């Protein structure tokens, strides 16, 4: 138990600064090796400025398969937004969803679920939420999403870990109905339950199915390539918990039929590209090598057989192998780690310059990452909000097209980015 805590803590502790802004509107120049080195150094300095240790000070940098897979050139600094604090005093919030009432549904890692009113007042815990009890502080209530027909059916889905009396820590994916007054969850139904499973994020696909990303954080990560285990996987369920008939491994007698893709370590962010319907995810490797992936049915994303990071003890994973036939390459990776959290792909009208960009939170990296995408590849990277020195837990696009951010803190906050007038 203690060991797991230490591993989790290590994976979430990490890095970065204030980059000299390039004039907005200026074409982004191709970076020189010196500039790339500066980017790295600046990240390290920004963490130091925040009073936290540098992450991977030895600058371990394995060679990418393609040059656009890491350390993309730095985008001109965005100057198109202002930041407002919507709410504060949330103890380690994990995920954020938007209710049609204009209120926010927020998961609290160690507790459950709360509603934050549009004007920032936090409710008592939502009654009827499954009890969260764990010896491991970093596990608990993770994601919440609304069903796409929530306005009609009031259905929400939750992903969490709790420790039932006399049992080991157990992962759950459940659905429930939120009462009309938003004060209680009405009789939740378990869709999947498994000892040791760490469900992190849920997304409802364009097909209406639930996609659930799960983690495996204990060395040597034996469950990740084990088809009988739902850990370190992307799972796909019908909204009532049954298995879709076309799940890729359903015909395999020895496989968990919920598995849709495999080979992940600790995925904490997931989003549908509104243009293509593709499922994009971000995950944390133990030390360096955090990844952005586009996930397709039946494929193997490689962990721990290949990785651009190292294990928590600093040793190479599988001899430092980074590529192998039959195993998917990440679209992009980060060395050192930024400890990725939530993500969104921006599709709103409030920030025309950001349309199609990937946003991802950084926990130990204390930053909001923006990736400019071109044809499914990363064309540039910006690191926002580093001057705030806050661990960023989630980033979501609101129904109003603004960006909302959760900070990971005993006094966690909801931030809103809106256009600068
Ligand atoms: Ca991978």
C-alpha cells in the first residue's frame, strides 16, 4: 500500500517558466537546436521559480522515431485571454462537467461529488454518491460525465476507486441519475467492478458507447499486456454495462471482452476530436515519456515493452526500447514529464486562434499545454499559465466555448479563460 503511494507520488511530482513572447501574428519560425535547448532549460527554470524541484535534471532524451514526436517548436505566446477564478475551496477536485442549469458538477478525489453554482458557491456533498474510502490518498473519485441525453434522462457516469470492507482497493464504473434539484444521486448501478482496476477517465464516443481509460502504476506493470486484466487498457462498454458485440477482443476466450485497446500506463486525459470523431488520450509514463496518442480499436500502445521514459527508479524500461513492430508509436511525447492530467480539443468560437488545438493540464509540470495540430501531428507547443505555479488537474471546454480549468490543491479552484476584451 505504502509502496503504491510512493510510486503514485513520484509519478505525479514534476517541472517549468516565462518564455519571451514572440509577437502575436508573426509566422512561427523553425526552431534552432539552441532554441530547443532553451525551451527545455526554461521549463526547468520555471519550476525552480515555483519553488519545486527540477524534473529529470539529467536531460534524458531518447531519440524519437520522427522529429515531430517531441519538443515541438515553441508557438508565439498567446495574448488573447484573461483568467477569472470561478470558485475556490475545493479539496483536490479531479474532474469537471457542465450541467444544463449553468452549474458545475465537480468530483472531489477523497470524497465524491459536489455541485458548484454558476456564481461559484460550493454545495454540500451530493447525497447518494458511492462512499470513497482509500488508504492511498491519490486514488478516489476520478471522472464524471453527463450522458449525451442528460437533458432527458438525467444520467451521469462515474469512474472511481474505493475500498469496500474486507476487500482490496477496487475500481468501479457506475451510472446514476442526478435529481432535478442537483442534490442527490438516485440509485447508482455498477457497470464494471474489478479489484485493482484504476479507472481514470470516461468519454462517450460518437457511437454512444462509453470509453473508459484505466491505469496500472505498479512495477513491473504485469497486467498491462495481460488480456485477462482490465488494467492499463482502454475499455468500451454499452451505457448499461453490457459488452458491445463488435469489441475487438470479445471473440478471444481468455480476454476481458471490454478491452478496446491496450498497453497504457496511467492515462489521465481523453477527448474526442470533434472534426474526425477520433479518440485522443494522454498518459503518464513513470519518469519521462508522457504521451499523446490517438487510439484505434484493437491496437497495442506498447507499455511497458516500449517507452520514451524510464521507470520510477531511473532504470530503463525493457532496456530502453522505444519502438517495435506491432506496437503503436505515440503521436507526441514529453521528456521530462509534465505529469499530464485532463485534456480537451478546442472547438469553440470564443478563441478562433485556438480552434482544433489540443489542451492538456500538467500536474508536476504546473502548466497548461497547448498543441497546434496539423493533419494529426503536433506542429507547435505553448506552455501557458506557468506563472501561476499551480498543478493543473483538468481542462474542459464549456458549453459557452470558454475554457475551464481545475487546479489540484487542498484549496482547489475552478478557473475560466475568456477572450480578452
Ligand atoms: Ca505508448
